[in-house]
C-alpha cells in the first residue's frame, strides 16, 4: 500500500511540474506576442515614414522569431536544437 501511494504521489508531482512548465512556456509566448503586437500597433502611420516603418516591422518580426527560437533551444533537451526561425536577411 505504501509503495503504491509513493509511486502515485511521485507521478502526480512530476505531472504537476511538467504541466506548470508548459503553462509558463505558453505564458512567455503570450507576453512576447503582446509586446510585439503593441510595437506594431504604435508604429507611425504617416505616409512619409512608410518605408522606415515597414523595415522596422519586418526586422521586429525576425528578432522576435529569433528570440523565441533561442528560448526554445535553451530549454529543449533534444539532440538537435535546430528550431526554424525567420532569418534577418
């Protein structure tokens, strides 16, 4: 009885920690998405700055993509950490 209880308790603890990690990862992704969306929303919409704004937006997309890929590779335990991201070029 005690062995069964300990096994179930340890399994529950492991599952709880795994689920908390997933939740925190999704929260991080959501926070970055919110920050990215705010940067896009507050971009200047005047016609004279259109080219600069588009260049900034494209660069921001690529930097956020690289940031998310770097974060995933940091926490990943896979042998190959080759996550796809949008290149800066």
